[in-house]
């Protein structure tokens, strides 16, 4: 009788981790999609749609990824190991995260300086307090509720959160010749940034485009608009 060998189901994670540079590839992807980098990396933001999806082909073509592997399927599996969502129909990836809740709406007149808010803005029917962290927002909420104040913690979509963070970081482009981010995969020279803008702006979400057009670097180079 001929011996038959029963094959076990293929474990993609085991297969993936068997190659020597895959741990480094996963590390690069984790760094690229870290919240710190998502708030600052211009090239990545330019490729996002409003739901944070990024074409996998763009990720696979990034130099730090391409130097490790040119295998598209391996990059796709690495994204899954990293914990990214993958859309088979559009072949895009994204990191799902909840934006920190840092805004507190209060329906009561008063002096809120003791709460340590970064800003206090009077709205039409309430006062909006902006805090630096979600922990500070929760502490202020508990304090106000204990004082029987009508208040509500506002949630922000991840997309709008990145927009706000991007707006804060645009000053780095306006104030220097080089755009540098400590946690970014890449550092952009001014000319390189302008070329990137010219290539990406036609497909950029309108809200992002509006923010970028306020940069002095772009204003002083009207030919790239």
C-alpha cells in the first residue's frame, strides 16, 4: 500500500514569518500607519480618500517597502499582519482608529478657566471647550456633571481629526526650506513637495486641497496650482 501524507492547511502567518526580512517589512508598515505619521505624512495623506483608504499599489511602491520586497502579494499579507483593513474590490488598505475625543460642549454660562481647556469658544447655543487629551476631556466632563451642568463630549471622525492635525503641521512647510517630520518615512525638499503637490492635487479630497493651498510654498509657486 502506498503511503499517503496528510497535508495540513497552509498557515499564511507561518509562511509569512518564515522569510527573514518580513519582520522589518511589518515594522515599516507599522511606522507608516502609526497615528504620529498619519498626522504628518504628506504623500500618504495626498493618496487618501475621505474614508482613509490608500491604494495598496502606492504602499508597495514606497522606497522603504520596495527595498524589502517587490512582491505585491507579500506586501498585502504584511498589511494584514500589521492589522490594516484590506478592501479586495478596490485593493486599498487603511488603519481604523478612533479619533481622541477632545471637545466638550457645555450648555451653561460660566468661567471654565479652572478646567484647563486649550480654548473656550462661544457657540450660538453653547460653549465649546477644547482640551489637549481625551483624559482631560473626561475629567472636565465628570467635574461639570458633578456640578449638574448639562454637557456633552463631542466625537470627531478620524478623517476630520487628521485634517485638524494636518493644519497644525502645515506651519512647518511655511517656515522652512525643508519639510521634516521626525516620524515620517521620508523627508521632503521644497521642490520635491511641489512636484508631489502637482501630481496629487487633481485627485485630492477638496478639504485637503483647501488646506494645502494656504501654504506660502504653494502660493509663491502659482504654476503648480
